[in-house]
């Protein structure tokens, strides 16, 4: 999993261009390069929502996990800075993937 800066979550009423039925998130990495990301999975852990995004133009790249934070009716993708939280959500996601592969 890679580490990216936070970005906002596009809602159904956003005015950005993206394909119908596919929410695209523009995420800027630590080098300042923008990536078009697609949310492929969400899950909950300890009453906190998390989202897994894949690079739309590089489907072979590792997915990225963000914490989903809500402020009013807006939702934001936020980096997971805490090492213990990161390890916990990666382990949960790996368990989910293993179950789906069975």
C-alpha cells in the first residue's frame, strides 16, 4: 500500500468531469503528481469508515487505504498517520480479501 495526501470525496452532485457511474478522486502523491483514483471498496473498523482506492490508469498498482472523515454533509479522504491504526486496517483488509478469494 502506498501513502498519499488527503483529498475530498466526490459526491453525486459534484461538478467535476468523470465517467457515469464511476467516482474519480484526484489524489496528489508526496511528489506532487496527481493520480486519478477509483474507490473499489469500503469497510468499517471500530466505528470508523475506510476506503480502498486504485489508480484508474495503473490497475496493477497497489491499492491505497484512506480513513473517511465526515464534516457535516461533506466526506473527506484522510491519510492514516497512526502506525497502529494503519496496521489494524491493513490486516482487516487483507482478511477481507482472503475471505473473498475462498
